[in-house]
C-alpha cells in the first residue's frame, strides 16, 4: 500500500480509468432508455457534464499535476496521508453522486469541493516553497477549478440560469490547462525524440520552437473566446474569434513538427490529442453561425482533446516515473 500511494499517478490514474469504464456504459444505458438516467445533480445533462469534467478529468489532472510537480520543483513526490486523503475525497464524491436519492448530496458536494481545494493547496505548497514562478499559471488554473465547481453547486441549489455556464467554465479551465501543459511537454518531448532520432540522420532536423509571442497570442485568443462564450457575446464575435483561434492553434501545432514523430506512438498521440483543440474551436465558431450543432465543438474539446490527452500523458507518465522504457 505504501508503494501504491508513493506517487499520485498510481491511485488517481487508476481511479480515473475505472470510473470511465463504469460511467460511460451507465450514461449510454440511460441515454438509450434501458436504465434510469442519473439525476443526482439536477438534470442528467448536468450530471454527465459535471462528472466528466470534475470527476474523470479531475482525477487525471490531480494524478498528473502531483506527479509532475516533483520533477518541476526537484522535491520529493506528494505521497502518503495527503494522497490518501485526496483519493478518498474524490471516491466519496463519486459514489455519493451515484446515490438514487439526494440524501447524500451535501456530503458529496463537500467531498468534491474538498478534493479540488486540497489538490490546489498541495500543488501550491510544492510550487511556492521553491518559488517556481514558471508554474504559477498552473496554480492559477487549478485554483479556478474548485471555484467553477462551487459556482455550479450554488447554481444547482438555486436553480439558476447560469448553472450550465459554470460547467462550461470548468471545461474551459481544463482546456486551458491542456494548452499550458501540452504547450510545454509536447514540443519538449518531440524535441527530445528528434534529438535521439537525429543521430542516425544525415541532415539535422530543426527542433520545435520554445514558447514565444505566437504561442502567447494563441493562448490569449483562447481566453478571449472562452470569455465571449461564457458572457453570451454576439454570435458574430464568437464565430470570428472561434475560427481565428482554431487557425492559430493549427499553426501552433504544425510548428511542433509532429509528423516527424510518426514512428513513435508516445510522441504522435500527444499531437493527436492537441489537434482536437483547433477542431473544437473551429466547430464552436461554426456553431455560432448555426452551421453545426454546439455539441459537436463541445465534444471535440472533451471527448477529443481532454480524453486523448489524458490517455497520452498518463501512459507516458506511468512509464517514465516507474523507470520503464518510454515505449508504447
């Protein structure tokens, strides 16, 4: 058991995986009418969105962040009692939200918010203790996750019109986390692989560029689009910024030269995961013009980008942090 809780990826990646295996068939069965729809969180759609963002993705984010922070800060990994408490809070929330009655709703809400706050607190302790200013942006996004979750629960209790917007806010925080962390590790891992592969090539390959002004412009465009959508801005503005952001993301991805890593699955799957971001933004832009359903863009970002990046990063992290060869 001490080994199991020695690194965050072990319990939290496992919990995320098991939850996905259970929760997707439950949702499909409810959607097809062969089982009752989960409704502990107001409506089935709210439950579905909340549990994918704060449940499945929330566990995976915790597993990655608390594993990676040990490398970022050169400190011992978060382990033992804090990790046990974090995993327990997540598990209590998930099981309680599955209850057929609302009797366990308040304990579930407390556990779910507790998970987000404890995760942000543990990450803050690790990063701030060594003054790793480069990772303060990650702390800011992690802190916004429980804020969005709290807003959803307030909306749920008050039956407010902005409840769904709180769920979208949570989705945008996860998308921005993918942009920040993916924008760091994808070109880095690609650069490392190309450097090793370059030894057998006649002509050297130019490595992917580091974060520069173009990357910053793309990130600011993503933030602007998220704000416009959450603020219910005019559809013409949403369409313009969405399509422009999709184009910027596509150029950014192309600059990382993922095609050169086509022979290594652990490299190209990262590029495939990130590629869903420009697709998602473009589809949301088109949905503002009523050319495609809004759900097409939403699921490109969630089922596409979030889920694929979780699979890509978790498999690589589990290999790298157990001393195994980085081979799929």
